[in-house]
């Protein structure tokens, strides 16, 4: 009888662990509309504070809008313009004007065959699949895309060399491009509560991408795809 009780107790513990819910929270530093409209380009976060944070995923803008931030599972892949060339930096020794972060210990991935003609298509898809997985879509959450993407329009911001103090001038002074990218990775944050805070006006998404060779990284302005991609969302229940 004692052995049976012990076995049932172990089973109960394993079952409880199996149903553990992963808690996903998103933190942000800096307010996008203040940065863009009021030129508040001050430092709002120090990336060195995040160097030892486990399972870290983050994006944002470097100090003074001098480049883009991307961190994938604790690996920094920042980008900035230098004399017309794109530079990828892999260090935490940077400060940020805008930073959005989350910690995700486990992801759930699946193929999506939906046609994406504009960002609103992707936004609707992420919302639908997040709801299906039990993610609270009234709170911010991260997501990823992986695979060959037909078209990404991107930019790397560069306010320090801009001829005027506004978003268009900041983008024009930086680098931009449009291309088809094989085995690209996209990190995004979805939120219907942070429009103008860490997503641009009219969108619930903020996305950065890195190509397969890790030689091109930038803010995603538009994404199109006519085929299969992998969508990754935080895994909410252990299997």
C-alpha cells in the first residue's frame, strides 16, 4: 500500500508539472511617439543590464536612434550604418532609446500556409493563432517567424546623420532595402495595448529580422509571403 501511495504521489507531481503554464510578460523602456514626435532620444535602458538574463528576446533602437537592436535567446545581433555600410554588432555594450523585452523558455512552432500580402494579414494571423494556443491577446506577447520569405522591406535608422528631426528623416539617413531572404528569422511583438508606445500608429506589430548569414538585420517595414513559413509562439502548456 505504501508503494502504491508513493507511486500515485509521484504521478500526481509529474501531472502537475506537465500542466505548468509558462508566464509571458513584456517589458518596454521608452515611448515611441515621444521619441518620434518630440525627439526624446535619451537613453532609457542599458543593454549590459540584460547580459545575464536567460531566454532573452528583445528588439528596439540604439541610443539616439543610431541603429537597431535584436536579441535572440540571449544572442545580440544589433545593426547600424557606418559610411554607407551595414554593420552587425554582437555585444551587449550598448544603450537603448527604445527597448522591448521578454523571456521565453519554450516555444511552439507550426507551419502556416496563409498568403501574406501586407502586415495586417500577418497581424490577423498572429492574433488568431495566439488565441488558439490560449495566449492572452489583450496583453503583449512575442512571436517569431522562420523560413524563406518572399519579400521583406527593411530599414536601419540613423538619426545622428539626419537632415531634420522627424521619423522620415531618420530613416532616410540610414539604410534600407527590399529582398527575398532564405531561412530568415523574424522577432516580433504583438500588442493591441501599446500602439504608439512600442508599435507604430496603425499597427499592433513591431518586428526586426536577421538573414541566414547574419549579415543583414533591420526593422521590418513590410513583409510578404506566398508559401509556407513557421510561426513560433510561446508554449503555454507542457506536453
